[in-house]
C-alpha cells in the first residue's frame, strides 16, 4: 500500500487552525507521507511549534489566477490531455451555472495547477474543509481519476448549499467531521450515510500538561488583584464577543475583574470601539493572535474562560472550538452557549456552564456567580479537566481517521524510531 497523501488546505500554516496542524503531525508520526497543497499563502507572522515539527513540503497554488497566468495556462495545456479532464470540466461548468462567481472560476484554475503539478506517487487526495479546498480536491481528483476524501468542520458545513454538499459527498469516498450535529446534517444529505463519520479533533495533552497549582482564590473583592476573564478566538460574528462585552458592562461596580481577549479578526476594531463606548477600556486587554505556548500561559493565569458563540446570520457557526478543550485541560471553568457541538464537550452545571446566545444579562449573572464563588470554580474546573483528559485525547481521534485511510488502501509506512520517540 502507498502511504503518500496530498492534503488540500485553504491556507497553511494558520494560527487559528491548530487542530489541522495537530492532525497533520499525527499522520506523519503514524507513518504517512504528506504533501500539503495550500490555496493561499500564509498571512500570520508567527507559527505554532507544531508547524515546525511537520516535515511535509507545501505546494502553493496560485492564490489569484491573474497573478500567475503562465503557470495556469501551462497547467491547462498539460491537464486537458488527461482522461478525466472532460468530466472535471463538465462538472465545473455545471457548478458555475449554479454559482457564477469568481471564486468558482479560481477553484477550477487552482485544480488545473494541482493536477498538473501533482505530487509524484501520491495515492490519495484529502480536502481539509468541505467548501473551497474540497472543490479543488474534487476537480483535481476527477482530472487524474483518483479517489479522494474530505474533512468537514463548521462554516463549510453550514454555509455551503445543500446541492454542493450532496454532490461532494457522493463523489468522495468518505468524509469525517468533528461534531455529532455536523455528522447528523451531513448524513441527512449523503447518498450513503455510512460515508460520514464522527471524528473529534481532541488535543495533544502532552502539550497541555496540567498546571502545577491551579489558583482558585480570586473572588473579585480585591481591586489590586482582579478576577481574570479570558477569551480566545478570531473576532468574527459567530464568536459572540460583542455579547461578552455587553455582559461585562452589566457586572456590579463592586466586582473587580479584567478581561483579556486573544485573536485577530475582521471585527477587531469594532470590538475595540464597543469596549471604549461601554467605558471598559481600562479593564480590557485586546490582543492579536498568539503562538500556542503564549496562549497556554494565559489559560494558566485566568480564573474564567468565556466564549458566547452564536449562529451568524449567514448560518456560520463554530463546530466545537478547540480553545474550549484547551482551557478545560487547564482546570479552567468555561462559559459558552449550546450551539453546534459545544454541548458535546460542556455538560451544563457539571463541566462548565451554557447560556443562551445573544443574551448579555444571563451571561453577566453566570460570570458574577462564578467569580464570587472560587469553590464552585474549583469543583467544575476539576471535573472539566478530568473529562477532557479521558474523552478528548487526540490519540483516539487520530486512530479513527487512520482506520479510514487504511480501509481505503492508504496505509502508513512503519514510523521511524525518531517519530515514535516524539
């Protein structure tokens, strides 16, 4: 069996997609050989240590076709002779009639380059995210008459049209997704529901060892040592950070707290303006993206983690945010919402707390209650850490993914001693 997989990614590396990097590293450690195929060049100035450990080479496709017209034309001249080119072209034209967009044209051009510059002896194509990466994966697979599969997450499931998801599920051999809700939705659209499997991401717990002595003493009574509230995630609509800011503005004056947020995003300036308008600027620190080791340090400083996720007007939503798993691994109490896969991690009142999205008042009440009661935080935080360490270890998840590849005839080579030791 061949162990070489071409993995199609929207952008690599990317700070906000640690779960993708972790999966790639574990596939390499298991003995698979990877070539990463990225639709975009990275924009983050920093990378995670995980990215430094991944050995796979990255093939960057033309981000915009007009930037590399010669490369695209040369690819078309080569690929049009492939036996599967006509099928791919016809499918793309049918897609284009239903989605007459520049994005659709760009994906076919990228697929041409991918098929023309295809990694030597790669045996399988694997698209990470069911929207644009899997469009490129599908067209290229058809051109080269190869089998392929996909990994679906959140936005790609809930904002893609049903017709497109149905056709990709039918064309691919199998698809994995990271929440039970996402799996149910995809199964309802699949010609064969058995093609869809639930595979949680989990986290590498060796990177998130428990803190030496979790601190649960702060109760918001000391202005010199305020309770520390943390959130991590891109400043985008689905994260509900505006709801969190509004909730903090409702906390009583005698409660001392400080909110730290980590993560860039398109709404960063709007969030900063809201914080200023609410008169909270002196109690809030807004940071851009940070490497994982710096985020881990912030988890260990915090008393409470809050991420009031919502379903955005366009249907976009989180799957199961890895930051919640990471925070709980540190014994940190998390407050979030019953959106998508979050209740699969947070058992309300047992391993965290869930409040309705877009409701600042009950969120404020929950935050105040937890700040004033360190004993409650300790009990819930310890239960949360135990659940993560028993149910969300990435090693179990990667085993299920590897089983899918092996069943498809793509088997890992024997891992080297160095990889086993790592």
